[in-house]
C-alpha cells in the first residue's frame, strides 16, 4: 500500500484510502452518515454565518458518530438559485473547522473544477489534507450555474472538457515532483506545487455526473457522490457503478494510479425530521419529511443495495438544528456509525 510521507515537500506512494478521513467515512458493506454546512434549518434564526454555533453543532456531530462534514463551493451569490451554502470560501472555512475538530472527515461537495485554476486547487487540497491530519475528502464537480461561467469568462458548454483537463493538471501537480506539464491554460516548467499530500494524492470523490461517463468517474476517482433516486433506479445505479469499477481494474489506464475494486457509492438526502418518530416518508425536494424510525428503515434499505454513505441535508427541517442533530445522534447514527475513532 506504500508509505505516507511526513515531509510536505516529498511525493508519497501511500494509499489515500488509508487516510483517517477516508477510513472513517467509507468501507465495503457499511453505510455512514455525513452532514452538510451550513448546519442550520429553516427554524433557526440567522444565515448560518455564526461560526461559534456552527462549530458547536459540528463538534456535537463529531462526538455523536457522524463520519463527515461537507462544505460547498459557491463562488458567486446568484439570487435565482437562492442558496449561498456556508457563505465562506470552502478552503478557508474547512481549515477553520479542522482547527476546531479532531476526528471527523472534512469534505467539499463539491469544488467546481472548471472555474478554478487546477494548480490553486492542488495547493489548497494538499494544504487542507496536511493541516487536517489526513481528514480531507476532495469532492469535485463540473458546476451548473450559468452566471458563474460567464463571470469567469468560461463557456458552460465546455465544462465537461474543462473538468477533465483541470483534473489531469491537478492530479499531476499532486502526484509528481518537478515534472512539467502543458495544457490549454498554461505551462508549468521548472516549477512545482507544494505541499504534497500525505498520501500519493488526496481522496477524490466525483460529485454528480461531472459531465462525464460513469466509466470515467470510476477510473479517475476514489468514490462517487450522487443524488437520491427512486429506490429501484438507485439500486440499478449502484449495481452499474460496482460493475464499472470492477471493469476499470481490468482496463489499462493512461494514468499512473489505478484504484482497487472497492470505490464507495454515496448519495445526498434532504430530510425534514418529523416530531413523530413513526411518521412515514412524504416527498420533499431531493428527499423526505420523515420520522427517525422510518429514516433508519430507509437507510438500512440503502445499505442493503450497496450505498456506503449518505450526506444528510437538514435545511428543510422545521425544527431547530440542535434538536434535529441531537435526535439523529440518539436514534439514527448508532445504526450507521463512523468506521474509525
């Protein structure tokens, strides 16, 4: 599996799947739970920018057995989307969270790769990996807000191509030392990006479709975070993912790194946690209003079809965030605990 490196100036050959954040969150045959920032519901006052409250809830989630916390990458406020995530830049915000937590994995869901310079992403990702003690999960996506592409002088219609190119450059910067690379946006020669990550690279979690084929996602990532679907559709999607991941090991890759047959399948799920623990699921956008007993049943079913991780969104809940997280910790998380201390 290779060795981790202690020096941020040296390339490692260690397996990123052995890093603490990845091991806490993903394991074959297991399902764990994560939460997305901002940690607030529609019952809470404010906009989620109160860092004292965010950290208190984050620590409660960590102590209660959640495996991961996620920040979103939303470069611009676009009123028509009505969502600015945690407001703060994800790199700066997660570094702050890392300094106030000790075990919980910290992920992006997800960095919009086409609108960010790949060398900046490489440096930020490796820095957060180092500063968090190997707890960082790099979720990457292709983006979907036309206003952002226009503002950065990019063509939204080319975001799939830009995603592939930027991922290649970012991966090169993370995994090599003083080896030049030329791409459509630049030429790195006689220079290098540091720090290098603790392992051979940071764990890369493909988020959404990334405007790519499922085969590409399997060949270039350490896992896939996708959306909730009708149960039977999701079962087929998981089965297809497992098939493609296995096939990717049999096909010679153009990349230096080839991943093992296990790559986790994760999904998001918005919930409005009902007061009645037995309240049956009723649909909301990308999820359900549901009681905690019925939620345990649904998550158990998801685990049964091979889902390894569920990122819970709590923004739609009608109860205060502290109450919702406390109930989840008491009644739901014990069935799906983090995999490492």
